[in-house]
C-alpha cells in the first residue's frame, strides 16, 4: 500500500526517538525526508526509514515535492519559526508539545496555517491519549470526585534520558506540556487564575521546574517536572476531590492506578487499584493528524485553543520564575519587565 | 544528703498529658509536684486514674500552681489558644517552660513570648518539636552545612493522612476551631515539619508565600459545633537564595498516606520519608548514575524524658540544648504559617515581613 501522507521529519532528538517506532508501524505514513540541525543526527535518523533521505538543511526538506506534511520535534525554542516556515511552504505541520512557548507563538502558527490553507496540529496529548488516562477519565467525574480542590502532576526522570541538547533543557516545555495537557483535560480545562513558579537548571543537562497555580473553582495545582540524576524517578498525577481521589502513579515500583472514595464513618476506602500498564504514546495522535489532513478537522488530541492555553501556562511560568513572584496576567507581567 | 529534685507542674490534663507528658516525667530528673486543669473534676480524675502520689497537688489554675513552693518548671499541655498566656505567666514567675505545639495562635503572641524570655534571663521556653523523629535531622543539617547537597533550591513537605482528623477519631472539637487551635493540620502537624525543615536548613528567611486551603469534608459533628479549620493546605514559598518550599498538609484525604520531607540541592537531595523502608537518605549522582546513601542516625531521641534530662542539665550548668523549638524559632514558624493562611484567604501571594 502506498502511504497517503508523505512526511518530512524535522528534529531527531529524544521525541523523535519515541515516535520513530510508531511511524514505522503506521502504513498510512511514509517518511520521505529527515532533517536535524546536527547532520550526523539527520543521517542516523534517516537510516530508521528505508526510503528517507537525509537533508542538510530545513529549506531542502521543505523544498521537496514528496513531503506533504512535517512532523516537528526540533527544539522548543525553534518550533514556532520552523512550523510557520513549513506552513508557508505549503506543508501540514504536526508540532511536538504545544508548538510554541507563548500564546503569541501558537497564534503565529495558527495564522500561518489559516493563510496557507494547511493543517497545524499539536501533539501535547501524549499522556492524555494513553490507556490509563482513559481509565482515570471514568473516575474524573463530579459524581465520583465531588468537588476537586487539589491536583498534582509530577514527573522526575533521569537526566540521562533527557536527550535534548543541554541548551534546550526541554523538560519543562515538552514533558511539562504533556503533564499539563493530561491533567487539564481530565479537569475540563479550568481557567488558570494565577501561578508562581521556579525553574532551575540541574546538573549538566537537567532542569527542575515547579509551578504552583490557582485554578478557577478553588483548585490548587502543582506541576513538578525534573530531568535529574539526583532525584528518585517519579511520574504521577493525583486529583483530589471531597468525594474521591484518583492517582495514576506510573513510576517504576509505583502503585499504578488507584481511586479512593469517601466511605461511611468518614473513612477513605480503596475502590479500584490497577498496577502499572504500558501506553501507546503516538498512535492516536498520528491517526488524528491524518484524519485532519484528510477531512480538515482533527477529532482527538490537543486542539489549537488548548495548545494556546498550554503555551500561556508555559510563558506565565517562565515569567514568574524570572520575576520570582506570583503572576496573573501575561501581558501585564511581561509589561512589568 | 542528695540535692532535692527540681519540681515540675503539668498544666492541662488531657490526652497528650496522659500519653506523653506523664510517662516522660516519671523517669526524668524532675519530680511531679502539681497537676492542673481548668476543669477541676477532670484534674482530680486524672490524679486518680494515673495513680499519682498524694503529695502531687491538684490545681484548677496556673495561679494556684505558681503559688506553690518547689515548682521550677511548667509543662503546658493545653489547647493552643492558652499556650501564650500560660507560658508568659510562667516565665514571668521565674519558671522554665516546656509547651506543646503549635506554640501560639499568631505571630503577635509569639512576639510576646519572645519578650517574656528576654525579660527573664536564665529562663528558657521550649516548644515541642518532632525534629529528631527517626533520628536523621542532625545528619541532614550537617550534610547541608558541609555543602554535600550543593545549593539547596527546593524543599518539599508532604503530610497526608487519609482519615486522621481529630473529629474522625472522636477527639475534642477544639482541634477543628480556629479560635482555639489556630488552624487545621497545617498548624497542628505542619509546624512540626516546618520546624524540622527550618532546623536542617539553618533557619532560612522566607520572602513570600502563595497558599490555598480547602475545607469541606463532613465532620460528623452536630451543625452547632464550629468546625472552621482547613482540611487541606498547600503552598509555595520563596526564601533566601532562590530557595522554594512546597508543602501539602492534610489529615483528611482520599488517597494513600504521605509523610515526608525532601531538600533538593544543586549537587544532591535529602529525603526523610516515614512511609519508606529507608527513612533517611542522601541522593546524588556519580557519572550519571543515581546513588543513594543512608543517612546516619545519631540522636538522643525525642520524648519527654530526654527533654527533661536536657532541661535539668541546662538548669544545673547552662548547657545549651536543642530538643525543642525556642521562642525565636517559634516566632519564625508562626509568622510563616500566618502569612500562608492570609495568602489562602486573600487568594494572592503574601510578602513576608522579616520576623528576625
Ligand atoms: N492529642 C495528641 O495526639 C497530641 C499530640 C501532640 C501534641 N498535642 C498537643 O497537646 C496540646 C493538648 O492536646 P490534647 O490532645 O491533650 O487536648 P485535650 O483537649 O485532650 O486536653 C487539653 C486539656 O487542657 C485543659 N485546659 C484548657 N485550657 C486550660 C487552661 N487555661 N488552664 C488549664 N487547663 C486548661 C482542658 O480542660 C483539657 O483537659 C495541644 O496543643 C495539642 O496540639 C496533642
């Protein structure tokens, strides 16, 4: 079968490594070309796909007629510019994470997509689309959770797995965006009212970021992401309500999924518990991207409005960390600099 | 002839007096000379139930206690609302004071306690801490001092108990009343954790705090019984040199328990986790591989008997001791908590005044 979507891949770092296997599996996609700012990485990346050419520049990749769409996993700092260039060259774009580091960057991508009649899709839904999130969703209802008041999303992974180049320190924009997307989606995207944050470099290639936010409806929200060899690995999402509380804990040795409910006598009773299970990181996103290219509308994954909201979180967190204070309004915060 | 033992009075004859104060006094260098409770029937029953010797006097007020001869120290085990005035009165009467936590209801009260210590030289007040629980705090403090964790940038406190509010366990309702308890689990247990963390970090200064509190779980009380303390507190505070503290304290949560503190530095982390098999560890990396080391345990213990032995040594020789929270430290903790509660009620970040 001939592939229906011919792809150019831009960026051969950590995200690329995760996605490669999924792309190789999906017969609807064919990879025609691969580019990375590091020529050696591009060469190595191209070898993963039998028919792919390694490009020596991004312009070369965009100039190719056998590239209909670009999957962009390059550095977060460059993603918006690269996405716009691809859209202007008449390619559809699937951006890793939320595409930009600020809502303005996401707006620029969306504007370029509109102007050129192409699809810009965002892949921040890596965790949201996973099986355990689907299980959590069956519990993340007002009936089961009651009033939600506390949410905590934590990912501490070893820096040696943080394959982005040190200057990118991408743990926060990327992994942070996945965790946020998963949590906010389960909560129905409550409005962010204010946040305060710390982002510190950690070791040679790591970073540790902590965001503490006030969400509409009185929800206190913590996002804590780190790439560090000096922390114990952790990966968990916890949502607490006054009727029930759920946790997805998928660190090695973690508890897996648990839902605990109010029980008579004001006790907390374990209602469901499932050990860790693996997840399909990319398949749904790729399918959804293809549907969008074919029909003009994506059905699953991060919507443009959600990508913009994630980018707002990231930009506010960065501003709060720089200014060392709680911030509410991005425009005002940036004007205060 | 041996010198007479120093005398102590126990003020407040409730749960903790029976379970922790009394058992520690008996084997200590102190002789229990008086028990006191504002509820006279209760203190009489206490004397009987605890089979105290006839020589132990029964009092219904601190005034009565202070009028007795041979009282060198007072152990305060009343609800927090009376800690400040009882402590100050005892200090001004020339007594040493051991007082339960939380130290007081407000930083204003803590200032008054500091002033009472200052105007009564040679007298000491120590608030109960659980700094040395599991015995790792001194080693952790040493690791920080020696720079083994590098520059500390983040501390975490997690105290979650699923159903441990006093009202869930049939305890006295004052625990749920802000006017008497000062606050919920954040005041009650949070202060223990803050004390230990601040001790390990050598009393860092805090500049601002963002906090949120939730109250809303059923209490099982009659509607007429006031219950106005928080069930869950969370916060993010900024201190000296970019240090950030995040905290969660709750005694009512629909999730598994947590009981841990951690300090992350540029070179390594310290994790004190009561729920883990290894309760105190130091983590760092060598050549990109995480290595964990057990923290050494070398502490004298934490109970009332040790406190009293140290107090006796202090009275005899002036030897400094660090088993409890002193008045200045209590002020720092109390100011921190006050700012957090204000942030939670105002819904915004609160800048902290320098309590020092
Ligand atoms: N119960 C615990 O597990 C526990 C543990 C550690 C610390 N504490 C602390 O110990 C203190 C007492 O707690 P508790 O659980 O024993 O309370 P409780 O209610 O059982 O006992 C307090 C006693 O103090 C008496 N009292 C109140 N005001 C008084 C006054 N002005 N003068 C004399 N007596 C007075 C009361 O009549 C009561 O008998 C609190 O600060 C608490 O935070 C309690």
